[in-house]
């Protein structure tokens, strides 16, 4: 079996590639395990400032590997293990990754592929990319533990439209519904994602992590505690803050070190 998760790092940007030749990168059990491990490993790497998630070839991911469902989901216990321990935990590793994440989407982004993209911070797609979760035609429902990223992203109305109709959306309609950050020419998808990652990597890495942290905290609701408000100014004690101010005042490009 040639299915795998490939990871490469260059210029402080990691690229995680879903690979399942011949199946439009459908994600199988082994790949879900590898994806979670890769995201957790990268999230702990202080040298990495952004992660790009993409698919090999001309597809992002055409969902889960349906052929293995007869074995990995044969019983309720099997299904619970597969969706809770493998799929949901891999998605959570993407959602909670402290490093900014960018999905570079070409071709099919369906089912599990849509779930992966929905957990990223930014989503850049090609004009011919397509989106949906037509699992109502397969007789099974999306596991609640896998809905969190999409629900946070587009809200209940759009998520229910996607799940109830089982319709495949064009990139332009997906953009209009809030599923995407932007749409570019197919040939420019990876280059645009890399340019986005480069802009992120050029900023202060601790600030990027804090911005993600605070957005997730505010989305969770409830007033900030006094301790949280004080923590929001932790940047005052960092070298990067002093570097940023000095660079601005002296009209030069800052060099951030993440400390």
C-alpha cells in the first residue's frame, strides 16, 4: 500500500501532503494516525512557523477510504474507535495546532477532506476545486466529533445544507458560503498557499500563536478573567516585541526569533 502522509520543511514552513494514489487521496485509518502524529510533532517544533496541508496530484482528499469501512466500522465499538480515536483526534490535532495552518486545495475536497480543510486556519482553493459531504447517499451520518471544525467555520445553517442536501459545491459557491479564504487559478494554488505561509512566517511567531489562542478563546464564549487579560500583554516581555519596535522606528525589516 502506497498511502502515506508526507512531511517536508523549508524556510520555516512545513508542508503536509495527503497521499493515496489511485483513490484521490482518500484518507484511510493509517493515514489518520500519521496525520495526527505529524501535526502534533510539528506543533511542538519551535522552528516551524506555518503548516501547509495539501493533497498529492490533482485532488485534496476525496473523503475517507470507503473500501476499508467494512472492516474498520463493522461494529459500533469498531466505528467508535475509528471515528473518535483516529479521525476526530487527527482533526483536533489540526484545530489545536498552535502554529498557523493553510489548506491548499485542488480538485476534490469531499467528506473527510472537507473536515480536514475546515480545521485549518486559512483555505486557498483552485477554481475547479469542489466541496461537499454526500454521505447521505451512502447511508451514514457524519460523526459529531468530526463536525466541530466545520460548525465553527460556517455555522449550523450552512453545515446542515451541506449534510442534508449532499450537494457538491463549486469553489466560488464555497467561498460565498464562508468555507474558503480565497479562490485562485488552479495552477496558482500551491504558490498562493506558499506566499501566504511566507507572510505568516515573516511575522513574529509568538504573536501568531497568541492570535490563534485568543481567537479560539473568544469563540468559546464567556468573559475574560483578570489573569487572561494580563496574559494578553505577555508580548511586552519578549525580544520580538523589542525587535519589532526597533525595526519600525529605524525603518528596517524585523528579524524575529520567537522569544
